[in-house]
């Protein structure tokens, strides 16, 4: 690790002392029939009231920060996603990588929700396709009744799988049962994967005060 690095997490298909559960959607033919009945109804309403499209990082720089702040306030948590300097750097760096993409759901012409996706190319010789990792998924407060989240995740998942991705990952398993249930109702299932962690030693001092960091470092991130 470099002097200023805090740590690295790397997934592995081999043996590992740590294991995590991730919400994954696989296979061709992902459609409304895979959704739970009530979620299917909400998704249809979202698709009727929202326009979902890929967004440029220059637009995200202007509109994304307030969405981040809305979501963080609603979820009662803090994050670097709400910091203007960090967000500018995030958008500027992401714009240089074609595999780092963002989609948004618009209601009445206003960006209501977005997903930040990293598409990991399959290694040479692999029999499977690329993996798409949804690393950030945020929405504002005022448009939730238009179901932009359902429309966005459904559309992005459909497009990525249809484009040849082997799977789409929508974050790790969670102790938030409502969030985990929502992901399952959108057609995602929990899959276990081993991972390795390399951290700056100072993180061992911070770990007791940051529950999510402690879970990752101790290797107990398994959803039910």
C-alpha cells in the first residue's frame, strides 16, 4: 500500500479466511416476471413515470451531490459522497474510464436517482462474461413516490445482462432486512464469495468505532 492508502479489498474464487454474501443477478431473460408481485407493480409504475438513461459525468458533477446528500440524510449516515471536493474528484476520475458508467432515472426532466456502475472485463481465457458492480445507488427525497429506484435498477440490470454481462452485483448482504428484502424482490439473490483484505495498520485502531469496517476486516459480512 502507498503511504496514503487505507486498504484494498479483492474478491477471490479461491480459498480465503473471509467470506461475504453479495446480492447478485445472473442470466439472460431477466424481466418483470422475476420480480416479486408488489415490486413488479411499482416497477411498472416507475417505468411509466420515469425516463432512464445513461448520464455523462459532467452532468453528474452538477446534479449528483445533492442527491447524495438527500440519500445520506434519509438513511441517517455520513459518507464522503456528501463532500463536494471528493465528489468532484470522483466524477473527474471516473470520466476517464469507459468501464465506469452511470445511469439515471429522471422524473419530469429532473434527475431523481442514479447508479454508479463499474464493469469488470472478463480475464483472457475466461468462459464467462464481464461482471457489472453497482457501487453507488442513490436517490433524492422528493421523487420517491414515482418509484425511480425500481425503474432504475430494473432497467440497468436488464441492459447489462442483455449486453453480455455474466452477472450484476448490487452490493453486499446487509443486516438491514428491509433493504435486503427490496433487493431480493428486484430479482437478486445472495451468493457467498471469498475475499482478501490488506489494510493500513492504522485501520486496526479505527475498526472498533466503525461497524461496517469491522465487519469487512473480520470477515463476517454474511447476509441471512
